[in-house]
């Protein structure tokens, strides 16, 4: 159970991700949703710059909070677009690695490698898309995802433009600051060790890296309780990550 709980948390902690539960999407004004995404792309550095991103590496410190208390550690997350990821998190219990090769996921802890439950494949894909808010914008601009405008809402006292994003089996509600047009929150319903729950990911402290503006603070709330607090130290783009590093380790 501990392995699975940590694995779910790390989906958010390793990849860069107050309204409550999500409602059903509305298709009343798709043009408005596209406009929100277009403004977000411009604020992040431009559609052309986003399209040029092949891979992302994120390093930072992470604090995980659960029923057994707090765990603090170091996190390294790597994403190779469009659909591969790997994370390495050093915790007091040891080093945990997990990855997704585009089809299946795996995790390693204490020298043992196990397959990720099938139910978490959607979470892996959603985590890749929502990391730093990059994939969701690119997929929407490319017509690979549906975005639908929702009523405006506030996130930590600031007005936000809201869209419902969906691609294949994954979906999320995205909140963009109405003034800066940078992503402030991602909300979705996810499979967790305690069953399906509403997750809210708050993103802040945006900084420009190589012309791309991304969040450097990630706070996760699950079932109304904070479970994740991540401070990013370094973000690097296009370092030449190879598909082989995302494959399940040999026994």
C-alpha cells in the first residue's frame, strides 16, 4: 500500500501539476476555450517555442504528507514528449524510480521492480500532458485535445479563466490567471489508493527558462488535504533524453 500511495503522489511530484469537484463539460462556447489556450501559449513563450520542446527535466525538493506523517526528499522528473516519463525520488526509505514507456508503467523500490496497475496508465498520460502546463496547451493548439470554456472562478483570491480539457481517456479542468494568463491550478478526478478522489494542483512562482515560462512551486490537495509541496530548483529543456531510459529495467 505504501508503495502504491507513494507512486500515485510521485505522478504529480515528478512532473511539472478553490473550486471543489468538477462538473460536466459544456460545449456552449468552444471558441472561448480556444482563446484562453491561445493567450496561455503566448504568456508561456509562444506556440512556436512550445512546439519546439522535445523533452523536459525537472529537479527539486518535495514534501509528501500522508496518514503516517511527512516525508521529505529530492525529486528528478524527466519527460520525453509525447508520451514517456521517468522519475527518481530519494526519500528516507530509499530511492524510488518509476517510468512509463508510452504503453505501460513500472516502479522500483528496494531493488524490486513491479508493473504499474493498469488503472494508473491514464494518470501517467495525464501527468505527462499537464506537466508544467506544456502538453495540455500544445495538444489543444494542435487539435489533439478538446477545450471547452467554463465559468470564471477564483484561485487563491485571483480571477481565472477556466477551460475543461480532454484527450482520449484523460481530462482536467485548467485555471489560467485572468491577468497573466499563466496556469494557476489543475483539477481532475483520479484513481488513488483510497479510491477515486478529486485532486487539485496549485501552480505558482512562474519563471522564464530558455524563453518558456513555467511554475516553480507545486502544491497538491487530495480530498481537501494537502499531500504534496514541491519547490523546483531547475528546469531544463531539450537535453536529448533517449527512449531507452524509460523502459522497464531488466530483472
